[in-house]
């Protein structure tokens, strides 16, 4: 996925409106709309960083869908996940297990 798809997914995941993102970044709503609509409209590095900072993710994640900094924090992240899992009911735990198996299969294929 590219910037457009990753930005759309992150906005949806965080339930952030384009108008809100525009206010947080100082980038016009129209410009952000163009990033989301036009497949050939990628942001400048400066705008990508502003958007990433406003969403609390890395610019690398928005551009590539991956974030190399996550590997450094795996231990802390895993502890946080386990803590959250302890609060789930049996059905939710089964759902998480199913999703984690599916994610494992999708990431086990070689990527270039």
C-alpha cells in the first residue's frame, strides 16, 4: 500500500476527520483531500512529517506501511498487548487468536 491507502486506513482507525487533521497540521483540507483521492499526489516530505506527527505515527509508516522503530519496542508492546488481552471475554480472545493467525500468514510470505 502507498501513502494514500495508509493515510486513509490510519484516519479510519483513529476516527479522525480530514478537517481535524487539517487543523492539527496546518495543511489545507483540500490538499489532504488530494492526497487521499489522487494516486499521483504524494505529499512533500515536510507535509508527510506533519501528518505523521499529528496522527502519532512515523512518516515511514505512512509511506511504506511498515515502521522499523516497532522492532525496538517489541518487548514493551507485547507486555501492553498481554495486559489488554487479560480484560477480554472468551469470544473476543478467540477473535484475537483468529486475527493473529491470519496476520501471521499474511506477513510470512517473502516481501521485496
